[in-house]
C-alpha cells in the first residue's frame, strides 16, 4: 500500500483527471501509482493537507464521523472575528447541505492570536486597507461540502483563505504548496 501527504496548492483540483484549464494533482510533477486516489477533498479555492492512497480501508478510518478523527482548518476571514462568532461556530450552526438545512456538529473553534506562518498564496489575497482580517481555527469531526466556508459565512465572517492544516495526527505545517511526502501506514494512524 502507498500513502502520500501533499500540500494541495490553491487553484488545484483534488483529482487527477483534467477539468477545464485548472491544474490537477497530476500537475504536481510527482509520479503517483495509477491506483492512488485522494482521501477526502479540498475545493479548488482551498489549500493544505490532502492524503492520497491506494489503501481502501483508510478512507473510512480517517473520514467516517463514527471514528471521530479531527480535521483542523485555518480560515482567514474578512473582519475582526468576535468571541460571539467563535462560540456560535463551536456550538454548531445551520448551513445548507444539498439544498437542505443541516446543523453542524459541535466543534473546537478559536481566534488565532497571531497570523499563522504559511507559504505565500498564489495569487495573494486581495488586500483592502479599510477592512481588517482575522484568522479562525476550526477543528471538525465531519466534512460536508464547503462546510468551513458556509459556517464562517453564517457567523458573519466570509472566508478569504482556507488551509487544512491537520487530519488526525498528520500536519502540513512545514510543507510548501505542491510538496509531496511518502508516508508509512504507521505514520497515519
């Protein structure tokens, strides 16, 4: 079995097959085995940790809500995030999933006291002098489509940049966009 940890760059699709002119995982310049696939997804406008494997048991071990593996995200949001908003996010908020109302599970949420040290994003976030930004860390046990973006928007803070920094005990802190690392199974669980 093969296991790869990658830092998915902003603008890259979490798949190998071409769609429009967007770069894909195949464009990272790494020769992956043909049977490797992503465990979970990150939307095109999100970046950070993505796991690729050909081990079919890993998907349920890492992503099934019943196994409660944590996934942590850093979200740069428009405006100064408030304690009220963070409490609201931690309790769970109602978002739309597949056109239906869904209340997110309780999660860990807090405002980062300092801007995190991350690689520069290409293209950079648009800077607006009159509108401050802040960073929120959310740690979830579930992964609905665009969940973090929808949650932050519901709390009144649209996401400008979203980085998944952790799944379980895997971290992306010292990696660069497009970087690929091969892992052993023991490093995953």
